[in-house]
């Protein structure tokens, strides 16, 4: 895996280019002049204390929000300049895994995974079934297709949500705290699925997370966001040894440092919207 990571970091052709990104909510600046490159085939983490705008960047990348200033370019296309119809078509390139899985509680496992296929394609039902069953098998859950979400453990539900996220073979995966609330075995399972699927399918993945230890074993590159700006960037092992106070405090879980313990109201140096 190390050779693969080195290759990813040397890439000079990013799939996603973010330049001078500014996003505000009212008078509060959530992101202030953020620039990033996400290389094709990589797994990149957005990290930092709660409330600094990590999930907001995911929403800007997927076009759910529009920036006040700056650009987000994916595959040579500027997201903020797309029409609603163009954006809807473009979103087929994305797979999304949220921290709670967000399964439809009144649908079976099979129907959950089949939903995006039926929504975005005209495939016949026999082919949809083959596709769904192949994705379930890929996450190690063949044979549970008729179960309901409430019958699944947390780890199983997260794997079903993962199968649904990749069922249309997206080019880009967006993960928002994908390992929250899972036991250590389930965390390792999901982490392995993310890495192996990314490498096997040539995906480009972005992970929003607070889990520093898991990111050391998963991602190729990290951006640490503090006070609406990028405080540090690089491979996880390099950031752990950073001498920048905020980065060092976050990566090593230190109480003392510039990242405050107390609540800060909107407009204070440390924003509260994630």
C-alpha cells in the first residue's frame, strides 16, 4: 500500500481542484480562501475540530451549496456554474455514505440498494437483482437481502449503506464520519472495504472524520481545517509530527493548545457550523 500512496501523492493531475473557496452563513465566514487538490485514485481526509466546515465542503463539492467566492472544478467542470439539470446528471458520478448509513427503514436491504439503480437507470429487474446481489456479496453480506434495517447490527447496516453508495459504480465517494458508532471489528471492516474498493475501482474518495487513528491506516493525504482556513496538509504520519500548534494539538489529542474547549458564539474565531 505504501508504494500506491507514494504514487498518489506525486500525481499532478487532480480530479478535484478547489481554489480560493469562501462560504458564509449570514455574517459568519465558514470557509475563508480554502484551496485543495484531490488527486484521482486517492483517499483524502478533511479533518479538524467540530464545527469548522468539513461537511460544508462536501456539500459544496456535490453542489448542494454554492460558494460565495472561489471555484470547485471536477474533471474540468465548474460545479457552481451548472444548471439544476446538469447538476442532477453530474451527481451520478458521486456515491455518498453518511455516518448513520441513512437506510430507508421501511424498505428491505434489497430495495434499499436497488433504489438508486431504479431512479437513475432503465435496467430490467433481472439485471437489477444481479447487480444488487453482487454488491451485497462484495461487502460480505450475501443472503440478507430480505432483511429489514432494524434487523441488522450497526456494522451490517453500514456495509449495506456502503453497497448502496457504490451500486452505480461512482467515480467519487464522499464519506461523512463513516465509522462513527461502530465497534472496533466493524470499524476495521468498513475501513478495509473503503481502501480495497477505492483501489480496485480506481475511485477518488473524500472522508470527513475526527478519527485520527483510523485515518493513519486509511488515507493518502489529509487537510486539517482550523478557523475557516487550512492549518496544515500532508500525509497523516507527517501531520502527527507537525510543529504547528493547532495541527499538533488535534492530531495528538492534546487538551492544551489554540483549539478552545469552551463554546464560541457565531462570528468568534472558531466557527460552529460543520
